[in-house]
C-alpha cells in the first residue's frame, strides 16, 4: 500500500466515524433528513464566513457553518411547533431556502469563483494528501485528517460528557424537561455538533457522502442492538468498514472514491436489513412462520381436546380432515401434525390423531386462558 493511499483511508475512516457517532442521535430522534438539510444549508454559512474573512482557510467558515446549522434546526423546530406542517415538510421548506441564498450570494458577490458541482456533491478525497498541515516547517500529514480527528475527538467528548442528558432527552424529552435537563439546549448543542461535523467532512468527501455516513451506519446499528452505547460503537465500526471497503472498490473499479464509499454504506445496510439476527427481514419472516406454526399447533390441540371423548367423531381427528376444517394447505397441515408429534403432544393411531398426556395438559392451559 502506498503512503498516499494510507492517508486517504485514514481521512475516510476518521470522517466516517465522526459522522456515524453524531448520526446515531439523528436516527434515534427521527431527524435523519436533518443531516441532508444541514449538509446543504451550511453552504450559506461557508459563503458568509468567506465573504467576511476572505480566506478559505479562515475559521470563520466553520463558525458560520455551525451557526447556520443551528439556525436550520431552530427554524425547522419553530415551523414544526406551529402544528401547521410536519417535521419533514418543515425541513423541506427551510434548507432549500438557506441553500439557495448561499448560491445567490456566490453568483452575485463571487462571480469569478468557479463552483465545481462534482467536488461539492461527490467530493474528491483523493486530493486530501496534497493539502498538508505544516507548522514551523514540520509536516503533520493531510489537513483534512487533522480536522476530522479533531472533530471526532470533539464528538466523543460531547457524547461522553452529555451522555446521560442525550439519552434521556432522546428517548423521553418530557421527562428530561421535568427533571430540568433543558432538552431544547441539548437539541441545539447536538445540531451544532452535527453542523461542525458536516462542514469538516464537506470539504473532503462532499455532501452526498456526509449524508450517507451520518445515516446508513447508525440505521444499520439500530437494527443490531437495543443498547445506545453498543449502537454508537457498532455505527462507528460500520462507518469505518464502509470507508475502507469503499476505497478498495473504487481502486479496483477506477471510480469515484466518495461514491464507492456511499455505495458501500448502502450495501452494508442492505445486508444488515436482510440478515440481522433479531430485526432482519429474513429473521422476521422466520419468526412469523414459526409463530404461525405454533399458533396452528395450539388450534390443533384444542380441536382434538374438544373431540377427544366423541367416538363418533373419529373423522374430526383424522389428518385428512384438518385441511378442510382449518382450511390449511396440505403441506402446512403435515407440518403442523409433524411439529405437534415432535413436541410429544399428539400421536397418530391408524389415521386418528390422539392427544398425549402432555398434549392434553397443554390444550387445557390454552382453553382456560
């Protein structure tokens, strides 16, 4: 592996983890679209910071972007509280307005600046090794890596410091307010963190990957665990895996690195969505099939118990009758009989099903419920 390749991967991993840990709370608060809104709306803050400072490396760009991110969240919350529109509609109203103002300012006040759409949307993380952080003649590596590590440490410090407040205000904001935790303040602090993370990642990877890294890894982690701390760690791991896997896919296919990383995020989420042990699509389908079979076994036990002392009703206890009586498919009826027999609840006596002592006890419990 070349040194430049390692640096690109490190920038991608730092960016993905920083975005993923911040995105956990957006997903839990059902504010996933807010990441898209902020990643676009911060353009206005970047433009204002540039017009004031006159330098693309000025810290005013980050400060302006963070403030606009908070303004985006505040305006969205204000519109939502009116009760006239829902949150998704409020987001759809706010961020196009702020984004378009930024574009207008660029076209009117910075007409000689070339805005590369591909770089803004997709980013070009391959250029990260060429932008070096040099202090007193010493090379400290890519500037993007230093920025994203600083943002990652900031996010980690924020989550560790306010973990209790974040957890309480996320799952029960009413209780948080009653206990004096000021959930609105936590909300705005979180939006500030998300804004800083977005503007830091915006320069390296573009807005599309920012959204992908903030949403896909936390959404996948949400399907794998019910514990907040575990969800944060899993989201970080999924984000890092997406970054590394996406880079090597891009290297193999000679395509956009950021685009490949976003695609890797989607692919990993799809795998989790399909195969998660508890919440995956296939697991849920197997669970529903098992529940249907168990319910059918219970129906069979009750049916046999009701006709157990009726010698003239032998036909009611024949396997062939089950298909008509319960309107079961023949294959499903055989599965039900086999399942009940395997559990030791029934026995087949010359085409006549009979309850075992255990089956009779189980049927009695079902009837008396």
